[in-house]
């Protein structure tokens, strides 16, 4: 890498970093995935304030501490907790951890494309990777996706390096990174498809005789398996297994052709990749097929992940792994355009179009949920930290943001909790619940407001802000 290339790489990485500093010290109360971010941040805070043990993450809902669920390995939250312990509880510290992971992932992406496609392709791919709407927003969200991206891309990069150089230390690094990627986000295991393709492409069937490769495969799968086995064994709450069994496994081969999945594809993918980016992905398939079959297989593997997993879950941030090979397809196509006569102007214009589209699509995601902000303020004014609350919502955001603990009302996923609403409330009171908090005066599942009327008639109401009542459970 010559000096000019180093300067250009530094410039693009600096721009990518600066674009992620907006709303840096804002609480996870933006309208886009606020509950997911608040939930993640609360785990970090509970590490720092309650149990500083990586393998004992605690949630703020489903009752008082200890409240350990079966979760993916909490690398992001544990690093945030370390920063909290050293510097104090500041939201900008929580956001800097995923940003740092994303910046390292961007460097790995650049290195990979630089080696396998070329210099211009790497620069354009890096730019696209940094500016796509899904990456622009979620790379600075308080969530584990950025860490998973870094482990995933880095693990794949070192595996491909090993396949070409047969240096054992490359394989060891890949094993560590990919194991962490799978422990952080299990769906990334689908990267095994392009990895198998690399083996067949480089070695034919001789790779079956490589003992180091079998050890690598065993460890890369066994380490996550052992972690998840341990996590489930110590967990008090195993609802994450219900998501896997009832949503992913049951619907993996049927959800992709449902009307809901089709609506997700047509509405969310153009929003996450931008319309220009989406069009360029399709055009880029043809262009990459002529230059690099591994990247094409990588892209097709992620299409399979979208079909089998994302179609069932239909969460926009799950597309962040799909966006990685898409960034390379778009970057490669922009590089091809750049090399044509007058192509320099066209490619720069297209880059600006993607920038403007990204701004237009991402800017609303930063909008503060003012109703939730008011609700949090009311809860913090009326209740004490040690008080247990019952919130009338599936969303744990209020408990996490107000640093309170308690239960979500009428979610119906635990066999030990009565299914009847009135018996359920009595159960929570017996367990020590002190307040019932409707979300902006509403209770989930109480469309006819019968239960709300029961609260009105039975318990004392405190309403410091109109339409934001809290009921004292005495």
C-alpha cells in the first residue's frame, strides 16, 4: 500500500467515522429500534452496576434481579460496561463501541476487496459500505450487529487468506473471529457456503484430507455450541429459544413466499440499501460474475439467509449482513463505470445520489420518541430505583430507559404466570410490584379498555402529566 493509497483510505475512513457522530450522546429513544437499543444498553448498565460477569447478562424485565436470559455472547455490552465503570454512564460511550467495531469491519472489507478485485473497487466498496442507509444508522446503534460484522468479515478474510497461503496462524485467527461471530449472531454461520466454495475452488476435493481444516471446522462450530449450551443451562428465562423454535425453524421454508415477506422485501430492502443501491445490486450481479465467483457465491448465500431467516423475523437490522456483499457488488459496478470514458463524472454523480438518498432515508430514523421520553420522565419522578413496575406493553423500552425493573403485562409467554389479566396483576402484586404504568394511558391488548377501567376503579392514580397516568398497586 503506497502513501497515496494510505492517505485516501484514511480520508474515507475518517468521513465514515464522522458521519456516525450525529446524535452520539442521545439516549436510545429514537423511533428506530429504540427498544432493542435500550435493552442492549440496560444489559451493559447491569453489568457495570450489578453483576460484572460476562456470562451473567441481566435484563430489566421479567422481575427483580437476578434476571438472566439465554442470550448471544455479550461482547458489545460488556465492553460498554467496562467504559461505564471507568468513565461513568454516558450514552456516547455506548455508541462508540459499535462504531469502533464497524470501523474495523470497514477496514477488513477494504482489504478483502483490494486483494480480490482491485484498488478502485476497494475504494468504491468502502464508500458504499459506509454510506448505505442500513449501515449508516445501525452501525452507531447500541446493538451487537457491528461487532458481529467485524468478527464475520474478519473471519472470512483470514480464511480466504489461509486458502491462498496455507499459513496456520491465519486459520487460527479466522476460527476465533468466526466463532465469536456465530456466538454474537448465529445466522452468520451461512458464511460456510462461500467458504466451502473457496476450498473446492482452490483445492478441489483435496481439502477433505487437510486435518487442520477439520479441526478448524470442529472448533468454529463447537465453541458457539458450548457457549449456547452453557447460556441456556444457567438462564432463568429462555424466551430466546422460543423465538428460534417458533419463528425461525417453523417458518424457515414457508415465510419467504407469504404476503408479509413480500411486503417486507419491497418496502424495507429499498429503504435499507437505497433505491439506487438496490438497482445497482441487481446490475452488479452480472458484473461480478465475470470477475470474481467467490463474491457472487457470498452474495447468493446471503440471499439464502434472507429467504430462510429474515423472511420469518422481518426485522430490518437483520439485513445488515446481506448488505456486505451488496456493498461490494455496488462498489465493483461503480469502479467499472469509473473506467469508461466520461465515467468519472457519472460515478461521482451516482455516489452523490446514494449519499443524498441515504440522508433522506436515515434522517427520520433519528427522530426522538417524545411520548416515550415523557413517559420515562414521569416514571423517574414518581418511582424509586428499587420499585418494581408493571408496564402495559410488550416493549421493555420504558423499564430499560428509566433504569427500573419489573414485568411486561399480558405478554402470555410464561407458563408460571396466570393468563387471566386480573389474576396476572394479582400475581405481580404478590411478587412485589408497586406501580402499574400504562404506556401513554394505554394497556396492550386492552382494546375495549375494560382493564384500564378496572385500574381506575381499584387503584390510586397519579397523573403528573396529562394522559400519562401511573397506578399505585396498594
